[in-house]
């Protein structure tokens, strides 16, 4: 597989092109981010609180905690470093590994943080139906739909808690180093297009495979997911801040040792990587992307770490060999629990791979 000579993105990454030195456009366009720092983050949170009418006397901000690396570190940083009063919340989608739940419970206990945890069935209710639809007509673009239902639980819970407690700021843990844009671009009619191109591509997939909407509950949940997650629906009487985008640099060498040491955090024991292991559906999706495309989010993330001068390309290549593969037995365990067989999944993967390759050849001509 041909990869960028500076990062490790492959030649079949959506929207990629190379210059005469085999450097990809994502490396050429990379711009260093200037972070404002922790004190500026604290000031922004407290300033928002002063502007809010009758703000919570008990909490300064609300933080969604998934049990993964980013939100775990933010919980530690906001509480121990910035000395802010944090209310944590977690939405259990019913497909969360035991290790993730243990991470959440252990760290809120160590930090003395209040936690609100609820369980919803949006994802669980749709996963079997959506997985069956994907098996029926497998396309790599629709692999992302397997997660449908997860974001609704998070978004609705966030809106309800912020309103109930009158909290002025909601903190989220996304980072500019995660990448993953290929997943939405693959489904677009034009990979370089915007929201309309995405919706058009999605509707085209539904027309070709009505199994995605044959279950009325799942069709409703797909609509709600788009409304809450992409259109940011619902009354939002608060500001949202993603600290890793403008205030704090996401440093792997600092974050992982800190949460392991201070919070007793542990990665999913069935995976080599410390990333993308906090939800069973996410594990299945990464298996699909790597099996069909030859890469997944980890190639994207490691490439960002190279551009950010955190690791070398040689480091990234060694790590992708070690962390890139997924435990097939673990994947089989997950899908078997939901009534499917690995042999059927792998057969569908081969169909999807052939379909994607034909589509790629057509687009290139």
C-alpha cells in the first residue's frame, strides 16, 4: 500500500493527493494550532457562568464522560488542575465494555466528582436491524450508520441536565488530532462536498437498500440522530467548549500516563490500542473499515501525531503494525451476542470491498 512519505495516510484515503515528493495534501495544508492555555479555559468557563441568569451554585460546568482517554483527562484537568466544580454525566448505550464502566466509576470516585449515569436503548434497539441491513447490501459508507442511536442518548441527556441544573457551560472531549473525516466523505456524492452532498449520498444508499428504514423505530432514531447531533437541535441555553481545539494541546505522552497514574485508567484489555475501545460497536466499525479500506481511524490519528511532532513516521509505522489489527475473536464475540456469525460478516466485507474498488476505479476515470 502506497502511503504519504511524511505521514502514513494511504493512497486510497478519500480526497488525498500527493506532490512530487509523495507528500499528501493533508500534510501540506497542516497548520500549527496556537492554544490559549488552561487559565484562559478557566476564565472562559467562569465568565460564561457570570453572564447566565441564576447559574448553578454547585457546578461550574458539565462534562460528558465516555470512559475514553480524552474525557477522562479533561475530568482530571478541570477538577485537579483548574479547581472547577464539575458535574459528570455518562450515557450507557447498552454496548459499553465492562472496562469502560470501571474506568468511569473509578475516576469519579478518586476525584470526588458527582456523576449522573443513565442507560438508553436507542443504539441497542437499532443495532441488530442496522447490522442486518448492512449485511444485506454492504457498503463501506454505511458502516458509520451502525452507531446510530448513541449520539441521541448523549445529546438529549446533555440538554436535559444542563437545563435542570442551569449549568452555563458544557465541555466535550473531541480533538483536532482524531481525524476520521473519511467516514462521512465516503458516503457523499462528491467527497469534497458539504452537508447537502452527504444527505444526497445517504438518501441514495437508502434507495438502493430499503432495509435501512424497514424498521420504523430505527428510521425515527436515524432522523433524531441527525437532528440532535448534526443540526444541533433542541434548546441550548449554554455554551459548548471543546478544550483540545483551542485551549489545551492534546499530548499523548502527557495524557495517557496521567490518567493511568492519577485515575487508575486502563485500556480495553482485548485491544492493543488505547483508543476506540470504549464501545463494542466502535470496535466492529474499525474492523469493517480496516478490512475493506486497509486503514481506519488509527492511521488518521497517528498521521496527525506525526504532523504535530509528537511521534516520528517510523514510530507510527511500528504502531500501526501493532495496533492496526483487531482481535477477530473479540469482534466475533460482539456480533455473536447480537445474533450474527463472523463468516457472514466476512463474506459481506468481501462484497463491500469489491463494490468500493469498482466505485473508486469509476471515479478515477
